[in-house]
C-alpha cells in the first residue's frame, strides 16, 4: 500500500464484465500523490481494463473509483477537466497534423491562450525532439518519437494524474529505455502522479515506487519493486503456476 496512507486516485472493489467474460473481479488499488505506480501481469490479466475503468471506458458492474477521496462520477469527456489524463495504447497521433497541432489537441477545452502557451513551452522543453520538429507532420516521426508526442499531448491537459497504457509497446529496446527515463523525468520535474500499465517488467520496476500484479482479473500481489523481486510471484503468474499447489522448480 501507499506508505503515505492516502490515495489520490483509487479503485475500490471494481468488477468489470464484457458480456459473460469477467475482466476484473473485486480489484482495489490506487496511487498516492507524487507516486509512480505500475500495474503488471500477463496478457489478459486485466491491466488495461484498470485504466479504462477509471476513464469510464469499461463496463463496471460493481465497485467505484475515488478521486481526491470523493467518488468519481464525471462522464468520460469531463474526466480530463478533473485532472486525470489518459495516454492509450498505440500512440494514436493525428498523422495529418503537425507536432505542435497534435499537442494543442491535448487541451482543446482550454480557452486561456496564455496558459495554453505556458503548457506548450513546458512540454517542448521537456521533449527537445518535439521542439526541433514541431512544424513537421506527425506522420514523419518514428514510433519512438510518436510515443513522446503522445506523452506530451497527455501533459498538455495539465493533469494531476497521468494514466499510461503500455507506453513502450512495439518500441526498440533503446527507445524503451528512453521512454522510461522520460516518465521518471515527468514525475520528478512536473510532480505528476503516474499510474502505468506495462509489460516490460524489468524496465518499469526501475522507475516505480510501488507495483500491483494482476492475474486473471484479480490483484494477487502488491508492494515495492524490491519486495516483488524478492518473491517468485512474477515467475508464478507469468508461467501460469499461481495457486496450482505445485512446487516451483
């Protein structure tokens, strides 16, 4: 659990069902102010569904989400105004727009021109490659650069909490390292609280304060990176040996 005790964003006994398929069962987890928290597990464990449940993009059949100690009831299109930004899988940049125009899409609701420029300046300073290429079309960027653009666009909302869904998916190892470094930098420089769903276990454990391990839609372990690495929980979950009663060899 968060050593500070208070969760900024918290899922409380969340269950999600897609038709007859139960994607999450009584999941409780959260992130405290200033933390980076990972949600890990094998394919189909329900990791991305956790973030979608926060954003109102998953069919929640039980439980609720708390935001700043109050139940989150805002509809999906209003959640960003509450201070929560979501960077989904697959980057999803607008390839026909310039990098700068893509970034501006992250704060369409903002009518304060001076604040919009301040946010743009902050993001371009944080991502030098975006500053250098800001007039270029997003279609001309590499996959890694597009991921940086997706992160930057999420930050344009000025979020208190940033939700990242598989930010290193499909990227080369050297770019994966760069993305993790940038996520840590966002936390440190902007004081942004981050919840990240990630399949790259080693890389993400190097930057997070805590992590939750999911298996078959349930939280089966949570703790610090050191506590997780001191157990065999990841081996058991990823090899499908959890609760089988078999001895691990």
